[in-house]
C-alpha cells in the first residue's frame, strides 16, 4: 500500500499506510484495528456515498489529494449495495491505486441506478408476482465491466462481503484473507458483488463456480447478504477476531494481549437509513395480509424489508453493548438516519428527485449531533453537542 510523505503517523491505530500491516494477513496482536462497514440498501447507497465522500475529502485536507479511504482502514466490509461500495473503494485501478475515489460513488449511482432499477411501475407490478421485479442484466453487465477480472484476493485493503447461499441455506463470507489462503473462495469480485446484491423479489439469484489449481470446483448459489447480515459490522469483527486468534500462538510472546478484546477495534459503521422513527407498518394493517401483500405492498417488499431492518438494528445494539461494557464506546461510531419516509425508504426508487433526496439525507446526517444507542430500548440518545462531521473523521490520520 502506498504511503505519503505528508501523512502523520498515528500512535493508536494500525493501517497499511501508517503501520505496515499486510493485505490479506491477520493484523498483528497488540495493534489497533480500523474497520469501516457499510449496510445494504439498494439505491439508498447514496447516503453512505455522501458520508464517505465527506470523510475522504477531510482526509485529503490532511494528507494530500491522493489519499483514499483504503489507505486508512485495515478492513472494509459491506453487504449488498455496501458490498459494491466496498469493491469500488478497494479494487485496484491504475498504478495499483483504488479504482474509485469516494466522491465518485454518488456519480456512479446517479448515472446507473435508473438503468438498474427502471421505473416502469405497471410492468414491474405485473411481473413481480411470477419473477424478480428486475431482470438484473444491466447490473450484472455494469459490475462486470468496472471490476473485470479482479479477484477478492487482489483488493488494496482487506475486504469482508457477506452473501447467502440458498442451496446450503447458510451465509457465505468472502474476505481477502480467505481468498489468499483458500483458492476456492477466491472468486471474481464482480461475482461476489452481484451475489451479495441479489435481493429476493427484486433481483435474480446469482450462480457461479470457482476452481483451484488441481481442478477442484466449488459452486455458489447466492442471494443478498442482507438476509443474514444487512449490517456487516458483527460479521467483520468476528472474522477479524477469528484470524487474530488463528495467529495468536505465533505472536503472543511479542503481544500478550487478549485478541478478542473490543478495545482493539476502531469501528465506523454507516447505515443506509430506516423508517423506525416514522413507523412503516402496523399490526392492524399487517393482520389482514396474505402471501402477496407480504411480498409486495405499495412498491415495497415488506417481509424482505423487515428482515433486513431487524438484522441491521440488532447488530447495532449488540455491537454498541459490547463497546459500552468495556467503557470504549467512543471507539464505535454508527451513522444512521431512522426517519426515512415515502420513496426514500425504498431500495429501488431511482428517480432523479428521490436520488437527490437521498444525497440530502446523507448531508443532513453529517450535521446531526452525535448519539449513542440505548442498549435497553434500542433508541438513540444524544451524547453532547458534537456534530458527526466534527467527531472523528481525522482520527485515523492523526
């Protein structure tokens, strides 16, 4: 990973640019681990795209215009649309630098989401009862064209991307570390992104195979990773801890630290918004629904939306509780908006008006006061007068 002469060394964290950790290798015991995670949410990826563009711009003010987020985070994890953002930030482009700058994410979404989610409501409603709402051809072609033959093992920082295998009925976690050590998990990054984005009822499931040097094959039958881990923060921390535990015997003499300690992590988790404050459905309303209404109601897929929202919120509560129990809740920052309504709450409303609204929501989130989750109620509680854009964006560059 390239380093910059203008970058100031960090005394509390470990990043490739500053402390020399190796992509695809477990982080050395005793170092801090910087983690960025991005939720799934379809076109709502514009919300984290806005936040990430701001963060990278702040880091560039400190370290120069060539600074990229992949230089600061030991691990970047993403599910569904978050998986695509992860790939865009970490896939190698020219001169082995990230393929996309964070500011390019929203341009990509604004230009291509209307093609991925064409807004032909009548035709979509008629076909959604017997097949996915969208055929996915544009998305598959687009992702393959930008990621080409890049494989998971080639990312510029460690990535973690969950998907769900419907044949095995279990989550499949793709990571740079596993891809380097297990060739059958070294899939094309494009296949992983297509698979983790294959939201049931919206886009078709994705099938592909991998093959090792001995000709052994493994098949994958993937749907959206959001059905298991729409918020990939817990998956990321578990995967990282597992790798550190695997390397404990080699390193414990130099670094006698409990590798499962949450104080080791600095985590920035970015959501794609939810409707929990406004309320989307009621028991009175849902009690009259049959199969069709649970699968499709007013342009949304309630059963899928509920599963993914529950997954995201439960992970946030769990992770927040862990950090708070160790009095290190300042090392975990979750950026989420819980007041979405109307078209902004859908995953596929790719109209110019709604996409501008989503960008505005991201900008508004940056201006909000910092809050912490109440682990008893699941609600957010403000912790002071600091605003999110003032909070800790430069922390990894100090």
